[in-house]
């Protein structure tokens, strides 16, 4: 969507704060020994308390309030009672919601407890690349150039990117144009970011894989060459300068 009024901006700020706070509190709640379903239900209760609806449930009938992916899972992991979190797990929580007709999306990977399996550098790299990309996004910038930046920075750090997952427009629904904000350079993509538009920018930084494949459950995405992936995502409003990061509350 494009922001055309103060009421629209306030609507986007409100739903974005809800998803950001929910993500932050879920991350704080997660601990070794509890199931991903418990973490998901905790997040769902927060959304309900705000009067918000789970975007993946509402849009796709997803079997969870949020997506929780663990270790080798990239995204869209289904929260279940038998998936018990362990010390050192690489966990990704993706929270998106609708409130009063506005939609926002954010997510982040983190290491649960002690970094037993040496995932922290991957997580830190993903977060740093996202913020470097955000600092370059403004009206008129080519979308492909941001993909090139993400891919280049990942390569410098010794990592790869998932090439078939992308950021997207958001605001009046969960996924809107542009749907092609890739983590890699696409020379055929001539589109540019538009001032006042709302987009969700996300990184998918990988140790081994370059493409995401759908698992047998029909939802969970895993890497085509195994390994691990860290993802971080913010919903932003594009301006003529630095973007407005609507979901910044999840950084606290």
C-alpha cells in the first residue's frame, strides 16, 4: 500500500507495534524444554489481547498463530506440541497480523540460550545485512540493487542467500506488490521502490543452501543443500531519506 493520509500511517504504526511486541515477547518467553506450540499459543494470546488477527491463519489457513522454524527449517515452520526447544537451537519466529484493516509482518532468528552450535555469527550477519539494506532504501532506488547489496554482503561474510524467497509489499493485505524484493541481483527487475509505500524487507542468509524447498507437511521450507538459514524482517515506510521502521520495537 501507499500511505496517503495520517490515519493510514497511524493504522500501520498500530498494527506494526502489535506484531513487533508480540515477536519480542515470544522471543523472551522461549526457553529450552518447552514446545514450539506453547510459544505459539503465548504469542496468539498477545495478538488476541490487542484485538489483532493472525495473518497466516486469516490468509492461508496456516495451522498456527505464528510461524516458528527451528534449526534446519528456513521458514513457515508449524508450531507443534512434540517439537521441544533445546539449548543452542537456531529459532526463527515470524509474526504477522491484521488489525483494523491494516497488516504488518516481521520476523527474526535467534540462538536459544548458549550458542552451543555456533549459530550466533550467522544470526548477527543476517541482522546486520538487513539494517545495511534498510539504510539504502528510499524512493527511486532500484529493487534489484538492494538484492545485489544483500547478496554481496552475505558473500563477503562467507555465506549464501536463499534466492527464491523475497520481501514484499504489505499494508492492506499480507502480500502485495512488489512481490520480488529478492536477496539477490535480478538484472531483469527494473522496478524501483516508491516513496510512501509500505514494504516488508527480509534477509535469508544461508550457510549452504541457495533455494528453499517445501517439506512433506506442505508448509515448512527447508534448504535444498541443507545447512542453516537466519532470517530477519522489518516492515517499513519508504521515504525520500531513511525509511520509517514500523516494527522497530522487536529490536529491544
